C-alpha cells in the first residue's frame, strides 16, 4: 500500500467518521438559553476536581476560579438552562494530567462525562470506580486513558448509560466484565483494545437490545466459535468492528441474517485464509463500509459484490496477491474508496478501469491498485470517473505513455505511477494536480511544467533530459521536488522566491555551474541534496542562514575552498555530507554548535518541532528518498529510522589540521567519516563521549599518537577504521573493540607502530612508550653506525699499510 498523504487521511477519515458516527452525534443538547446559574455545591465540586489536576499546559481550566461564580460558563461545563445543574463535563483530548477526583459525585445530575484523550486516572493510577455510581449518566468517555488496575465489573451498575467509550484505554490484563450485559439502554460500546482485554464468552451481548455500535478490536475471540451467531442476534446493530481479534474464519453459515441494518463491518487483520466468496456477509446489501485488509481471503470476488449498491468503502489491501476481480462494479454508484493494494494476483489495467462505476453521478474518489501485478497500457480515457481525485497504480507492470488528455482530468489531485514501465514524455499536467509521483519508470524528453498548484513532484529515476525550465519559479506552492537519477543538465534557474519548498533533491544528474544562488531564497528548506553533479566553486557564507535545514548532502561535486564557519549556525542540521569534493582548510572548531547532533537536542517522533518538518514525508511515503553512507554502506531510511540520520561525512577532500576536540561534544552522532584527507595530530582523547556513534572512519590521514582509551567506551560502535595513519602505542582493550575487529580485521593496517592485541605485534618495554622506543632506535642506529665506521676505517688503514710495505720493499 503506497502511503500517500491523502490516502492515509482518507482511510482514517473514512474509518473514524464511520465508526464513530453514532458517538459523534452524542447526547442531544439540554440547554437552549442561559437562565439559571450553577449551584454553589456543584461549583465547589468542580474546583475540588481542579485541585487534583497537576498539569494543565493549555490553560483549559484557567476559567475555573471562584471569581467567576457561574461555573456554567467555565470551559468544558454545560448546565441545564432551567435548574442550573451541571449536565455535561467534556474535557476530552486536552493536555491534562492528575487524578480524577471523587468530588465529581456531587454532580448528581451529570449525564455526559468525557475525559478521553487526557492523562488522568484514579487514585494510585487505578480505575476510578466511583464513576460507576452515577445514576443519570448517559455518556462515559475514557478512551486512551491508562489504568493500573483491571476493568471493573461495577460498570454494569450504570443502568442509564447509552454510550460507553473505552477505546484504546490501557489496563492490567483483564476479562471483559459480562456485567456490561446489564446496560440495557446501551447503544454504543467501544472496547477496542490491544491485548489488554480478553474474553471467553460474549453471550451477554444479546441482552443489549438497543446496541447499534460495537467495537471490540484487538480482543482475542479465537476461542469463541459462536461469535457470529451471537452478533446475529442483535438486529439493531449498525456498526461492527472486530479487527485483529484472531477470528479463525468468516465462512460460517447463517440460516437467517438478522443484521439487515448493518452499515459498517470491519474484520481486517484476522487470518481467515479461505475463499472470499464463502464469506457470510456478501448478501447484506445495507453495508456501506467493508474492511477486509490483511485477512488473506483468496480466489475470485463473488458476483454479489456487484449488487452491494450501498457500498461506499472497500478496503482489501495486503492480502498476499491471492485474489482476482472479475466482478462488474458498474452499478456501485456510491463507491468512493476502493483499496486493493497487494491483493490481486493479476489483471489488465484497462479492463479493470472499464469495470468501475459507470453512473453519471459516480462518486469514486480514490482508487488504489498498488503492488498487484497489473499489466497493459496506461488508460488514455477515464471520463466515466468524473470525481476521481486520487489514482495510485505504483509497482505494477503498466506500460505505454501518459495520456496527453490527462490535462483535462480536472478532478485529479494526486497521481502515483511509480515503479512501472511507462515511457515517453510527461504531458502537461491537470491544473488541479497537487501530487505527482512517476519515479522509477522510463520517461524521457524535456520537462514541461503544468499544474501551478502542485505541492509534490517526484520524477526520480527516469531518463529525463535538458535544463529545469524557467517556469519552475512559478510553482509557489511546491513543497517537494525530486529530480534525482535523471539526465538533467545546465544551471538551476534563478527564482525570486519559493517560500514553500522544503525538499530539493537533484542528485545524480549533470547539473553544473557555481553553487546555486536560488538556494539562498529557500528560507523553509529542510532537505537539500545536490550530490553527484558538477557544481563547483566555494560554499557561500549565506548557507548558514538556512535555519531550518536538517539534511545537507553536497557530496561528489567539484566544490573547493574552506568550510565556512557559518555552516555551524545550522542548529537543526542532522546530516552534513561534503565528501568527494576538493574542500581544503581545517575543520571548524565550532562544529560543536550543531545542536541537533547532540543527545539532548536530537529530534524525535514525539517532539513538536519534529512532527512539523517530517510529517509530509511520512504520510506521503517520501522517506525512501533519504539515504546516508554509514558503516561503509549506503542506507535508505524509512519512517521509523529517520531520526537516526545523524552524521558528518567530510571524507575524500583536502582537509588539513587536526580533529577538533570539540567534535566529541556531538554525542548524538551516529556516523563520523573524516577519511582520506590530510589531517594530522591526535585523535581527541574524549572521543568516548560520543556515546551513540556507530561508525567512525579516520583512515588514510596522517594522524599520530596513541589511540585514546575512551574509544573502548563506545558501546554502540560497529564499524571503526583507523588504517593508514601514523598511530602508535598499545591498542586499547575492550569487548566492543574486539567485536568490531572481528568484522573488520584491517582496521589498524598501515600503522606500523601500533602493538598489542588483537595484532600479533607484542608491546615490549620499548614499544610500550613510543618516545622511549624512538630513543632506543636512535641509540641502536648510532651504535651500528659507529661499528661500521670503525670497521671501514680499520680496513682502510690496514690496506694502506700493506701497500706501503710493498712500495718500499727491495726487489
């Protein structure tokens, strides 16, 4: 399933809005005009509740104070206009923490209580069982709360309750209390959990004669063979959600189906593994939402699908490419979302499109057929789908060209065609298009921009040539531009401003010219990748003004000059890659100012500023464009590992001087590569402070001195290369260094004065001290020289004596 932003949101919206349709209506308002004021003892109860709140970062309860006596006007409080009694307390999804005070029991007329989505709990973190004592409560919402106790059976005492919403709440493992069957007025029961609740009996459900909504997702029902027969005895049921319940099958037979009002059926993430057509639900024509993803149903869809004229959503993705779709869907005029990613074994794309609704008022909004072995030519005409806004056909074998008629497809907003066999030139795009991904195809020719409102344009890994046209500057809403792995050439256009551009990826092309001045105007730029091009010149000082930059890759170009100190102003920078250039000078000591490379400032998925910059990539599936060379290999990064892209690569340049000791303060670094330069001096003694580093490469330099003992403190280290330097002395010991050496036994090569394990070169008394060793070697050389000088001198004197004797000897 291709995780595009709209597709992801549409799924959530469709599921959430449908599943919570009953609850969203809530209780009918009981006040029309404000006449009566709140009662003093109820105001005191609310103030006592506030006293137990330990955190209110949003100031939600700031209006709750004695100076404002009418508590009916306080945030989250609703009263009866006739009696002044508090009827409703809704603090849901507020950043509140603390204890739920028993003082709420004084609100004897309370009908609606919703504390879901907060960080509240009872005494000692337990479930506040006193909530089960309200006599008039019709709505109780505690979704998402955590309790260090079991779900209490006393919930069955709330005889007037109509809505019980405990979705995604956390407890100690406990059984669903069968006493819930006493809630005869219950219309909405939300128990969706993740392995915290279990049950071996759901027969109590049949006593809930008014139940319309039932969600038990995540509760293990594998031992309950009669679950369908129990559910079938609740004819009032409109919504049934049993995803991830370990249900063994959905092919039970029913002599009579009572679920004639059923509109929502969610059975995803149950491993059924039987033919689709044998399932029990196909003849329920009232179904509007049908979720069957990751159920591994196989075989052909039944013809009955074509008669489900109320169907609006069909989710059938990630089912192992084991299904076939030969059903005519032309009469499904209400169908809005059709998701079949990774489920079909084969199919012709043109024939499939022809099976889709032919109604004049077709509502099909989203069609997703990724990863389905689809073949055939890209459809040229889809006029029978006037409402289609999202079309995703990624990772198939679709060929042919993209139709020039695409320009007239006015409803289309997102088009995903990556990883196919498309060829030819990209036509002018529809004016309403916001996202286009045609990466990894065989598209060629020059680029022509259309779609003035486009936000994401991904054309990577094709054969597109020529320069970027000047009209590029008109794309004022563009967020992501990925032209990598093509044959683009020339210089980048000079644009006055592109305020929305956050990601610019131009790697592996033939771009040339000086460092592009365009980039200076991209004030919101987060990711810049110009690697593997022919840019030359020096790095400008103004690069330090790109305050939001997080990933900077300028490797494999022809840049020269020194690293500007201003680059250290990029406090949010996580990746700095300047490798394979002609950069000279020294490494700036102020690199320690790169705060995003320290543990205390490294962004994470829960930080507010973190969510802002990467949420677009996550939801649109663009994270595969990020990569970095670590551990001697190039790694792609996905959603869960994006925050581990923290590294510096300055390898293969002409850097001189030493490694600044200040670099060791970058304790959030995962990778550091300074290899193949002209660096001298010692390795920083405090390098062990870089606690998270996994890969260090200082090879092919002129570093000298001993290897710091603190290097053995790097417990995450998996790659180390110190080869071909002038290091000397004893190698530090340590289990981690031994493990690293086993995987790379050449890591110390080219350092002839290193000794000790794991090398075979023993450290004698002389070798243990490099200076003493040099003195000894110097003394030995002097003695040898004196010996040979005496030998030669003696030989010369002796020879001269013999010659003289022969000269003066008489014949």
